[in-house]
């Protein structure tokens, strides 16, 4: 069991926060762009 638990704790997943912040920023940016395009298209 010790070998399995040690293989589960991968070093690259010890700090997933920066990746989560990056993904959240991408979604916020995509939502902002979609909102701007949605507001701009009816006026054109």
C-alpha cells in the first residue's frame, strides 16, 4: 500500500493553484470577449 500511495502523490500536482488560476483567467477572458461580441453584433 505504501508504494501505491507514494505513486499517487505526484510532485507536479502538489501546487495546482497556478494552473487553476490560469484556467479561471482564460474562462473569464472568454466570457468577457463573448459579452463584448454579443453586445456589439446587434448594433452592426
